[in-house]
């Protein structure tokens, strides 16, 4: 038996187990196996994902290892990044409020705003279908029929693929009913996150998310970013948006337009501690 120390954090209810690299090394599990074990809500700690602090990088101030609860790799996670950033700063692993993090989606720059609020430079959105990836000729307003419903799919990558569907109502019910089917559709070679979105005004939206590798989650930071980009490109939204998710709200900023998409997306939101403890491996 081996005890490992962990910290449980959440970003708007999207929850994560965070391990220091030394604790991760104590286990005999690969990262994907450990994610499945620790994230299990009945026999483990319970979480949407596992984050391991990885100091082994020459490119940035710090790096991370991130896996979804089903053991699949996540290139990027906005809520996870906010929690990771606060954990790194509070534990003096990096002694500055703005720093660089190496991820599988590239270099991400979080900034500590206050005790529980973090702003993250999420980088530029990826809009080319083959890079998202999705097997379509365009990334906006793709006709899609499922059962007796006709949807228009909008695909955007924030380092991980997203499929955004704007609807007038019932976004939660639609996410529950169709999220898994769309996630696993052959249009998406690496599967996809799915967002059903209701537009409240040009400055505010409500999002319900089916997260790739997790299912329904209370919040998805990259999903809120991807949704805002798709909304702006369609002319539905202004450049600063309040994105309401089941777990709370995020502020998303993107100064892009259909004629100028080469701008970084910024996300601001809470990162909170849930509890700390030891787990018996």
C-alpha cells in the first residue's frame, strides 16, 4: 500500500484531482490508469480529470500532465488551467502572477487576478476543418440531421475540438440526449466536445456541455471560448461575453471578426479549493 497526497479543486464545479510530480512518481500506474482510478466517483476521489504538476520543461515556466476521467488525453482544459494556475501560485512552485504553461495545445499564459479569480490567455482559435479536426469543407453552419432534428454545427478548436450548436431552447435536454452521439460521430476523427447554446443577448449566452471523455459537466472553459468565437463569427455576439454554465459564469473576450481571426481568446473565472487529503493506492 502507498499513500499519495492530493488536492481537489474545481472551476465552476468542473472538478480536478491535482498531484505534485513526486506524488505521481510514487504510484506504479501510468497517467491514464491513474486518472481512471482517482477520478472514479464511487471507488476513487471523484473528478472530471487528473492534473499532474510537471516541472520537466525547458520551454516554459511549468508544464502539466492532463487526463480526462476515462483515461483519455485532453490537449487543453480551461477550467483545469485556472485551477492549476492557482495551485502553482499558492504553493510557490512559480513565484509570479503571470507565467507560461506547456500543454499539448501549445503554450498557455494564465494570470492570477485575485485569491480565487484567474485570467487565461487561451491562444488563437483554430478554424481550419482539417486542424480542428472535422471532416467537413467549412467550420460554420454545417447542416446535420439527427432523429427528426435539423441542426447547424459550428466547429472550433481551442487546442481541443468543439462542436457548437445554437438553439432557441432546451439546451440542457439536447446536450443530454445528443451529446454522446455527436461526440462519437465519424465527422470527428478525435471525437469532439459538444455545446448546445442559447443566446440571451449579444453580450450573454447559456451553454450546456457534453465534454469529450467525461459526459455532462458543470462547466467547460475551452467550450465557452469556442462558443464565443463561433457566435462572433456568425454575428450573434459582441466581443466580450458573459457565458453562463451550470456551475457559474465565465467572462470571455475575443477581438476577432470574420475578416480578422488572428486574435487570442481570454477567459476569466473562478478557481476554488474543494479539499486536500491522502489516497491509498
